[in-house]
C-alpha cells in the first residue's frame, strides 16, 4: 500500500496538469461494482485488481459519500493525527477518477449498474430526452420547467431514461447473493432510485446515524451479502457552505468517526468496508458564475435546444456548425467549446452502447468550464438565485479525483 504522503504527492502532480480525464477500464469508480461482481463469482471484465486483492472477507459493505473528493479526504482525514489509528486498520487506500460528467446521477448509475456513462446513457442532471422532446430533471423524472416531482410518471408516460437493462443487484440475485441499498427514505419510490436499485432490497434511513446502525443487522449468516449505503449530507453542506468550510470538515469527520465504530462489527460479520465518493467539489465565488443570456448576448447565437446537462459540463444543439465560432468568441478563456462527437471519439463517456442514442442526448456541442467557472442557463426563476458556494460536474482534479479505502 502506498504511503499517504506518496498519494498526496501523486495527487498534487496530477492537479498541476489541470483538467482530468476519467481513467475508464483502469482506475475509475466504474470498476468498483465490476470488482464486486468478480468477488461474488460472477463473470466481469475490467476489474480493479488491487481492490479485488483487498477484499478478503465474504461480505461487502460499500459506503458512497457524496462529494468527498480526494482533496477533501486528504485535508480532513489523511493528514490528521486523529484518524491515524483508523487509517492503520485499512488494507488499501488509493485514488480513482469519477465519471464524466462528475455528477451524482451519472456516477451513481455507474456504481449501481457497473456500466460506463456511454453504456447506461445517464449523462447529466438535466438531460435532453428526444422521446419527450424536452429537457428532463433526471432525479425528479420531470421536465425541467415542472416544479413537481415525477411529472412524467404521474402523466402516465413510460419513458426509459436508461439505455441499460440491468443493475449489478439483478446479477447478484441470480448468483444467490443478498443485496441491500440503504438510502434516505425520501428518495424511495422515485423512478431514478427504483431503477438503479432494481434487484436489491431498498431500505430507507432517516439519517447518517440510522444508516450506520442498520448496516450490521443486514448481513445474514451463511449467505454472501453486499450492502450499498449512500450518504448525501456532505454534498448538501458543500454546495451551501463550500467544500473547505467548517461544516464540511465536521461532516467528514463525523462520517469517519462512525465508520470507526463500524469496523469491529464488520469484522465480526466477516465483512470488508469499502468507501469511495461519487465526485468531489470545487469552491465557487460570485465572479465564477456566468449567466448564458448575459455572457452570450449576440444575435448571431441561436440554438435548437438551449444549454442543459451540468453548469460545468453543458450540452446544447446549435444545428449549424458555423455558429460554433460565435460561441467560442463569447466563452473564450472561461469555457471550452467542443464538438460532441469528438468527446465520444476521445472516450469521455467510456464505451458507447449506441452512438446515435448518446448523441441525441448530448446535442452537437459541449461547453466545459475552465478553472472554477460555471454557466447558468435560467430555465426557471430559481436558476437566477444562484448562491451556492460549491459545485461539481467539471473536469478539475477536485471534482474528478476521489478516494478509495478498504477496511
């Protein structure tokens, strides 16, 4: 296992190079579920061999901490004497990359299905769905201009946002492995949660303490068990107060103190604890927030579908290739403007299940935030009240590089 200082030095050298690409098939978070399948005796490619070697117990407890990138983990855990005893109990610590875009809906879908973004097709929080002819909020399963949740479901529309057919939990069920998904009880019943958790027994928790307390009780005797636990608290704190705030520090410390209390119970249950994050966050100031309608107030700029996706990784349909020069002129130095097909060719989304389907969801043009900049296109009045101090979705090291810890 590399020394912590070596890991931190490696992270610094990566950070100095600027934007980070996802290390698909090698060292991305997508290989984690593939490795779990392999551990459970199910055929799987592109496994993380170091992780597989570290999984020396029969059962697995997998904890996903939303928004705890490696920079946060290093600052509040690796460098702190308070957690040195806890870290000595780990069998493996490493760095992985998130998905592209570095956002929860894309990363969680990969972690729950074992598929790359180009395979499962969930490529952003706001996603254009041609079958609906509208930009959809993936988490609420509603057109972005609709304030109600599950609008499409309530309207009786049967639109599949997912290009994949299965989750890892369905595969585990066939192999007689018990699987559970612990998530905040308010998420249960949503189309998104139901789809990515298909095949597992879903259990709602009311708090972080509730989730950590429930975990050991779910492991059965004489049967392999995989437990997924999603913790969203840090992401909420980081958005509101910033990733390097006191709120985030206390939140991260609390999570790892609770993990410490779980380790002995996990050993008695013959279980490994695996911890990672879906993505990290960067610090945002008012001067980093650009409103598309103000920045690109040019009569020559038009579109078929306005910007959607992420504020640091936006898609749009402009139709006419010649218009791209005008976008580059107004966004120069703050954002990069790429042709969507180039991103597919350069493996930004990993292997592609259906190129035509993916291009129909990401348009013909992609806008990627440089430094800490983000682009706001106001679909609703709420979008004009942007006061968040932390954000993600882009390609910075803070957003893209996450920790992996095994106990």
